[in-house]
C-alpha cells in the first residue's frame, strides 16, 4: 500500500520520508489523483481535527474512499470523550503510577510520536496510549491528586512540535514507515493486507511457528500480504484489511479488544468478537446446545443456590468446568461427593455459574475443523498416557499431550460431520473446532472452539499446504466482498 502524509502545507513536514508522499490537505480532498487511489494509508498530520475542519474531513473522506486513515474518525471522537479518557486512566492506572512516580510536580505532559517518547522510560506508557488512541502525534496531560490521572489526550499538529523534537520525530516516522507492514511491493503481487495476531511466548498457541509461516505463504500466493503482529501492534491495526487471531482468545483479554476494534474498523475478522464471546463460555454453549437439541453429555448448570438440589442428581465420577477453561485447564474430574462439593465451591468463587457434566470415558475425542460453514479436516485426539484428558498438566507446570490422527472429511463418519456442522452453525460462519465424543454409535458435542489448533504435521497432516490455502481463500473472498470487488489501482 502507498503512504500519504497529509499536512496543511507541505512545508509543515520539512524532510521527505522515503516511500511516503507529503501532500497538502487541500490536494488530498480535491485532487482526483488521490480520490481515485486504492490501497492507501493516510497519516493525517493536519493542524486540527475539530468537527468539520480540514483535518476532520481528511480522515472522514479517507474512510469513504477505502483508505486507511490514522487517526480514524472513531479515534478523533474518542479523544474528545471524557468518559473514555476516565476509562483509559483507570485501565492503565498501574502503569501510569509506576511511570510517573519519580515526578514531583502536580502536572506532567507526555509527547507521543508514533508511539514513542524522547525518554525511553516512558516508552511503555507511550505505546499503550498510542494503541488506545492510534494517532501519529499525541499529547497526554496528567494531573496528580491522591494519585496520577490522565486528564486529557489530544493530537499534536505538525507546527506544534518543538524545534528540538523534530530530529526524533522524523526518526520515529522513518522507522514507522520502514517497518515490515510498509514494505514496498508490486501491486500485481499483493492487493490486500492481513494481520495475524500471535504471541511468540504462548506455551499452547493455536498455531506453531511452522504453521504461521505456512499461513503467510498461502496468503501471499493469493495476493494478500500477511504480517505477524503482537498485542503491541494494536495502534496499527486499522492499517490492515483483515485480522486473523492465532492466539488463545478470552473475553477479558487483548484478543477480544483486537477483534472488537477490527470489527468497528470494517475489517474481516477471524475470530470475530461474537464467536469469542460465545465459544469461550461453556455455560452459554451448554444452554445453546440444549435449546437446539444438539446431543451433549448430561449437563448441569450449577450456582450456589442450585448446588444443594443438584447434589442429589449428580452421578460420580463427574467433570466440573469453569466457564472459560481452555486446553484442559480449569476442567476437573471428581470421584466422590466430598470432592464435588469442595471443588464446586472453589470454582463458584470465581464465577456465579459453572458446568457439571457426566463423565464419558473414551480413548479419544473427535474434532471437526469448520470454516465458512464448510468442514475442512477431521482429527482424533487421543488422551495423554494414563490420563483422562488430551492434555495433562503436572504440578511442575509441564504438559503432556496424547497423539493425534488426521482424516479427510470424506473418511469421517457422515453423522459426525452433520452434528459438528449443526453445532458450529449455531455460532456463526467463523473458524471453529467442534469437539465430539463417540460412545458406541452415539455422538456427543463437548464444545465448539472459536480458536482451533492448526499446527504443522498435525491438523494439516492430510491436506498439507492446501489447508492453509483453503483458509486464506475464505479471507480473500470476504475481503473482496467487503470492498465490493474493488481492486487496488496500479
């Protein structure tokens, strides 16, 4: 994608910025050359973003043209909201207090240039504020009462940068534009940009390093430039056309915030926030499957009030699940009523509702991988050796997994596929892994995962590279649908 730096007057940006083109706001708003451009990132550095000002219209019309403005209109409005300012101040309170603790004055102003500050000790705070208010040049004002509070945050106009700051600003701009996401490439090779959110330090990541590389390669073969991003790249999210989350999702987590923000920006998002909300809560899934007659193991939704009644209905052994458990963690098997009551009370201290489920002993669980309401692959995940779960976590924090077998959809039992599709379709049209137990000829849905594992030499063992291409093809289709079939101009 091309880069435009939009200022009131080109002299406001004194030095050329490599592949970035510096133009006036008037030219951007009126010159047909820019009106008809496709695949452009617009850095709006005008002197004011006030309502119906020139700067306001630069971001507004950039969005109408399908360009990627920074800041977006949503960010401009957020900076004016005292409610959002207070929320951010509370959310970053610990970081704010730690960062500003040495300051003795009652007021402090932090200048943020492309997510950085001249003083390295403020880099973490600067990056967090940039991520929450993605704008190239920001000024955050803090006041101290009993503790430090963010009072307001506002854009810095290019003519409001102190002369002694300009070398640093230009250096940060050059680094920002020279980053991987801005790499030069031929229009004929890539038309769209995909962000793949991952956590390199995650122990049980949904995709290993080899699989991530295969996703990138498959995307590029279809004309999509794919970048691996982390939670620190929140501020640049709007520069992409689509987001693919390959990090374990939770609602009270940055993965959910990424999904919400990407959806608000009109991007293609997998996992979408609705799927995260639904799939990460086992109480919701149990109720949903029951209401739609999807076969599941006998299940009880347990609260402190219902516990006395349920104790007379539960048969042992029993499986207890905290609503947001993942990778076999937060899932407990109890063998007697004493353990059931003590473990239930412990889990109910964290959540008002938990799940109790009859224990169905099996050697393996089926998983059907589904995307865009179409089954892609089928796996058998065998239990860890001498354990009742697929993943065993020991007291030292180590984990052990059972082996896996992979099948084509055609090789799997048709009834298994039908039940998996029925369950997944209740959630949406995202990428899901439906876990199913087989007892004799009967199938029971255990859960629908919004963020299923896709690892090299495991889930891709049968389809190989075609699995990654199939998934990226859905992204391409959805991006083109969002853009009305538009193509980037040469």
